[in-house]
C-alpha cells in the first residue's frame, strides 16, 4: 500500500496518536473497566458487610430477648402453680383471723368461768339465805306457842338454834345488834344439866319472869322482820342471778356469733383468695404478653433470616458475576495484548494504515484526538472517541452524545430522587420512632405512677385496717370493762341496800327496845307493884338485885341510834352516787361505742373507696401495658425498617456527591466533544 507523504506531517502536526491502534485503545478501555468493576466490588463489599453486621445484631438481640422472656415465663408459670397449690400466702388474713379466733375462744372461756363462779357464789348465798328463812319459819311458830302457853324452857331451846343464824348474819348486822340478839338468845337454860343456876334460888317465886312474855314478843317481832328481810334478800339474789344469766346468755351468744363469723371468714379466705386471683391474673397476663412478644420476635428473626439469606445469595451471585466479568475482561485484555496478537495486529494495521489514513479525514482525526484528550479515564468518552475513529461519521456520534447526555441527566434525576426519598423516609420513620418512644415513655411513666399510687393506697388500707382492728379491740375492751363495772355496781348496790336495810332494822330494834324500857319505867304499874303476895306465907328473902326500875342506857343508845341514822344516810348517799356514776359510765360507754362504730364505718368506706381506686388503677395499668406492648411492636417494626433501608441509603448518600460530580464532568465532556464535532463538521 502507498502512504501519502503529505499525510504524515499533517498527522504529526495535528498531534494525532496514529501509532496507537484501535486494539490497543480497546485494551486500555477494558483495563479501565476492570479497575472500575474492582472498585465497585470493594464498595459493594463494604455495604454488604454493614448489612451482615445488622443481621447478626438483630438475631443476637432477638435471641437474647426470647431467652429472657422464656426464663421469665418459666418463673411466672411456677409462681402460678404455687398460687394454685396454695403454697404462697399473699396476705396476713389467716394469721390475723386465727389470732382473733383464739382471742374470742379465750374470752368465751373467761365468760363461762366467771359465770360458773358467780353461779356457785349465788347458790351458796341462796342456800344460806334459804336456811336462815327456814330456821326463822320454824322458830317463830314455836316461839308463839311458848309465849301463849308461858312454857318455860321453850325460849331457851329455840334460842340455841337461832344463835348460829345470828352469827351467820353478823356481816349484815352491826356489832352491837348482833351482840344484843346473841345475849338475849344465849341465856342459859336453868333446867339444863350442869347449869350454874342456884336451884334453891330458882325455887323461889320468880317475880322477874313476869316480864318474860313481853320480851319474847319483842324477840318474836325481830325474828319476823328478819325473816321478811331474808325473803326480800333471797328474791333480790334470784332476780340478780336471773338478770346475770340473761346478760351472760346475750353476751355469750354475741361472742359466739362473732367467733362463727370469724371462723367462716378464715375457712373462706376471701381476702387471700382475692389477692391470689389478682396475682394470678397479673402473672398470666404477663405470660400472655411475653408469649406474644416471643411470637413477634420469632417472626422478626425468621423474616430477618430470610431477608439476610436472600441478600447473601444475591450478593454472592453479584460478586461471582462481577468476578467472572472481570475475569473475562482480563482474559480479553490478555488475548489482545499477547505477543502473537500484537504481531498479528501490527501486520494487520500496517497493511491497513494507508487506507485508514486515506479514508479518515483530518477533521475526524482531530475530533477523535480531542475527545481522547478530554476522556481521561472516562470510559464513555473513550468509547465515543473510538467509535468516531471507526465510523468516521459526525452525525451518528453526535446523536450518541445527545442520547448519553439525556441518559446521564435522567440518572442524575433518579439519583436525586433516590436520595430525597431516602432522606424523607428516614426522617419520617425517625420522627415516628421518636413519637412511639415518647408514647412508650409516657405510658411507662404513667404505669409507675399508678403502681406507686396503688402501693400508697395499699399501705393506707393496711393502716386503716389496723385502725379498724384497734377500734374493735377498744370496743371489745370497753364492753368487757363496762360489763365488769356493771356487775360490780349491781353487787355493790345490792350490798349497800342490804346494809341499809339491816342498819334500819337494827335502829328499829334498838329504838323499839328503848321506847319499851321508857314505858316500863314511867308507867303507873311496874311489874313489882303489880305482884300479889300469897296470903298466910312469909315471903322469902329477896335476892340481891339492882335498885330501881331499869330504864336502859339512854345516852349510849341514843348516840348509837344517831350513828345508825348517819350510817344509813351515808349508805343511801353512796347508793345515789353509785347510781349517778353508773348512769354516767353507761352514757360514756354508749357514746364511745357510737363514736367507734362511726369511725369503723368511715374507715370501711375509705377502704372500699381505696380498693375501687386500686381496681381502676390496675385496669389502667393493664391498658397502658397493652399500649406499651403494641407501640413497642410498632416501634420495633419502624426501627427494623430504618435498619433495612440504612445500607442502601448510606450508599446513596455517601456516593451522591461524587457521582454527581463525575456525572457533571462527564456531561461537560460530552458537551465539549459534541461542540468539537459540530465545529469540525462545520
């Protein structure tokens, strides 16, 4: 082939690198493409490494969460079994009720013992009083018969049986009355064996016996009054015993009912059962929530494993495909750059060089050279220069440039859209995550607030129950004390009334005796004046005796009578004072019971209100926990989505500026190449 000599200087003058054949240029393009693919592979490996790290963290986190939940579920199930088996006590109800039951049993025993003791004392007093009445009942008719028949010795025989009765009644008679009656009734019988009486003196006319009937009549009246008093005492004793039995029966029945109610409450265990049901329900709800959370976590793990496995397969396929692509490029380069290929292409291009130079216009060669200079490492511009060199047509190359510019602009728009979409999605999801977190924090705070409120209310309920128990104990003690005080009052009043009656009786006896003595001393006919002397007989010498008529110890007796009146008045004042104090004590007791009952009612109402509030709080806690669970699931889904889109969005964000810059440079180069071609074509 011929080579134009003028063409060579032109080629040299224009700086055309005609010594670089197309095959060499293609080899350079392939080498640059391989390097680019290797760089893309490294970047893609980094992105995948982040994704793989995310997969591991998600699975490890969920596995730990599931294990922790399963452990907690096991603990809760064991706790529920313990509750169902009754091996766990949540309240002090049983111990409290057992203590109350024992206290009531002790109180019932104390009541029974006291009643038995009081009844034994009553029976003893009743028997003694009845014995006294029987003795008086038997004595009075005999005394009447003795008085009417002037039977000697009968009075003395009766008096011996009465001394014992008088001595037994000394607690109810004054010392002087008892001594007086005993002296009267204890005079020695002159007919008794071993009597110290002088029989000779007794055979004398006993003029003093003329007053025997009068004295016996007085004694008879005293005995009759005593019998009446003893009968009244017996009636009072029996009435008091009847009332005591009635009060005892009512009080014991009340305590027995309270004991039965407490035993029923212990056997029922309502408070403990309610606490167990509540604990069981809360524990089962937590088990259900944890089971649901485990199901969700297992679904998340399964989805994550599926996504990660698919992404790994996809990455391996991409990596293998890229590896094969690079290998094929390297193989193509090795083929093109092998020694045999170089020799072959050298010979081939040597035979074609004239034709190529002949056929390539200077404008096309200049344009191709300029485009190669602008291309640098840009594969598109390099390929465009080679295409221009091979085709030699400006129009087709310019059309390609326009298409490439449009495509690059579209890629730029798509990159911008992808970046904006990623930014918006991440921002929106982050805002959602923050909102969900705030909702969870607010719900958790509300739950803690409600739990704290329930703890406070439960403490207040416990304190209030203690106050109720204290008030009931105060009422029980006050009732016991009131009953004891009332019983003491009745006994003391009966004693005072009996004492007053006996004082009055003693007073009447002394006063009557004093009046009788006064009448005997002041009357027109004394016993001595009315005695008649038998006719014809000298009287026996009179025994030594006192002088004058006995008028009694007036001064001492009057003083004693005044003292007896004062004693009776004092006793009556004591009775009136005791009555007033009993009335005041009863009124104070009734007011205290009324106040305590009011306080107990008020505190029971407060407990009911607080229990209702606790129930409302528990319900709200359940709702809030459900809200936390649901919102937590939604939040986790949002976080999973953010993690899922993060690798691709990070890649877009990291490479957007460099890609935009490279693309702008490429577009600028294409536009300049187009301008070169358009200028060369002109």
